[in-house]
C-alpha cells in the first residue's frame, strides 16, 4: 500500500474512532455525573416524655443531591411549615437553607375575631453526614412533654442515574403515618444553581454586560458599566416552574443607578418581577426613566453540572 | 312463823291493792301479830331510806341533761327554711343576674382577649400538650 493510501486509512480510522467515542458516551449523563450517589433524609417525629421517646411518624426521602423537602405540622390551633433547600458540595458538607413559619391561635378579640401569633425564621445550616438536624416546633420547652423532629442525612450507594441514563425518580417512603395526618412530608428536586447574564442596551445597541452565578432564592448583584453610566441590578430567582418544552423561572430584581465606581445608588426600579424561559431573553424597557431608549435584558440558564430531570 | 297475808302488806301500804282486798288485809292486821310486826318493819325501813342523805353527781346530771336536749334538737342538715315564694324568686333572679353579668364582663372587657387554654385535638395526637407558647428552634447535633 502506498503512503497516500496509508494516510487516508489512518485518517479514516481516526475519524471513525472519534465518532464511535461520541456514540459510546452517555447522552444523558456525563461521566462525572454518573458517579453521583443518591442522598437520603430520614425524618422522624418524636415525642419525648419523662425520659421516654415515642416515634409518632417516620419517613425516608431519597433523591439526588439537592433534593428539597417540606415538613408541615397541622393541628387544630397550630400550624408549622418548615422548608429545607439542600445543597451538597464536593467537600461533603450539606448546606441547608431552612425557612420556618409558624402560626398559632392566640385568642379572640372583643369583636370575636380570631387573633393569631405568627413567626418566621430563615436559618442557614452547614452540617456533615455525621450530624443530624433537630427541629423543635414548640421550642425547647420547660415541661415534661416535648415534640421533636429529627432529620438524619445519609449517602446511599445507589447512583443518581439509572443504567439507561435516566434520572432516578425521587421517592418518599412512609414508615409510620402520624395520627390524623398531623405531620406531612413533601419533597422535590429543582435546580438551585443558575447562570444569569444581564445586558444594557441603548437604542438597541449593547453598551454594558454583566454575568453572575445565582443560587435559588438568593439575591445577587450585577453591575453594568458603560462609558457614560453604571447601573446595579440585584437579581433573585424566586421560583422554578416546570414547563415543557422549556422550563421557566420567576425572577425579582431592583435597579439602582450608580456612579462609575459603583457607589451613590439612586433607585430606578424596585421590586420588579417577571417570568423568564430558561435560555431565552426577557426584556425590560427603561425608557421612561431615561431620555434615550434603554433596555435591560436578562438571559438565565441552568448552571453546568446541575442535576436536571 | 309466817303468814299468807304478809306479802300483801307492802302493796297495801303503797296503795296498790283494790279497796275490798285492802279492807280484808286491814281486818286481818288487827288480829295478826306477825303481820303487825311485818308492817312495823316495813315502816322502819321506809323511814331509814327517807332519812339517808343523798347527793346527786353534778357532771352526770349535766351529761344526762345534754343527752335529753340533744335528742330533742333537729340536725342541721334536716332543718328547713321557709321563705315566701316572691322572696325566693327575687333571690334566684338576683343570683342569675350576677352570674350573667360576671361572665359578660369577662368576655367583653375592652382590649381583653380570651387566651386559648388547654385544648384537645379531636382524636389522636394532642398538640396542646407540647405547646407552651415557645418559639420554634432548629439546630444541628453530632450523632
């Protein structure tokens, strides 16, 4: 075989190996993502009385890292909603953003209207897999009787993705039902990490751009600087809306005009909101506030590496 | 020596015999020395008994009097109060009005609220036993 033929053969072999390599690679999961294991949260509602512990209800939630869950307690005159947004990073630390809302019937007004006592807390917790989260809906209490919710996180051996590459579905196993359904558990998996890009357009021409990584329900500032001015946009993703063919997010933001150094803020628009399709632009017209035609344009995508259903 | 009439002497002296029988005993007595002696003995004995000094026990007397009086008294729980019907009706009306006013004033006091006390859930788990008004607490702990 002459040299030319050999070169053609080598070239063909290289091309075919590249193409076969791409076919072998999974279409759904990256090699790194396929190593991910599912997480488990065991949630037990316990009554502590005179040194004794009685399990009132018990459930196990299993899903990919980043699974969120809600615990609701519904009594005749007391209600609690505890929301947990979980993130598990590479250092084996579980970061949990909790939101606790309680509502208690206090009594009745002289007009006979019900009076409620409400409370809201948003604690952030960081814990390892050798730690538990303890939630006391009625506080530490001084009496003998206490209600306690214990949340035990653990890693399972089951991969996040099935052999076919599909994301394994989230499961909730109820081991013991609470009497009269007083305790309810919900779980969900939505993306927490996003990449947001903001652009400022003057008469249809881009004059400033900024991008940032956004964490679900955490506000992040983007500073857009042009030659003549600068605006600061504080952007937050409030809600992930599962929609087909493309998912959506509900956003909320404030706009401030800043000097070139980024200081001296003057409000331009506060508490603006909208629903954006992931990967598509969403525009806001700022012309009323400026002499020229200015537009603020957002484009939000799910961050790379985020587990998506 | 004995006589059949001797045993009738004491009843005759106490006036316990019938008139005819008493006359018979008196007639016999006029001629019977034994019965005459017996009558003298009875009379002497009576005089001795009468002349014997008697002092009654004061404390025993008082206790006896108390027992007598107590037996004549009605127990407290068996006593009855008699009231005219209009008076009794007015008293009941006044009592009812007082109770109603006290309840109404507690409920409608300005700015007052009726705090929810102990309450029981219908069935199953009673959340009120845990609720002492404390604030929810969340923390982490090592296993």
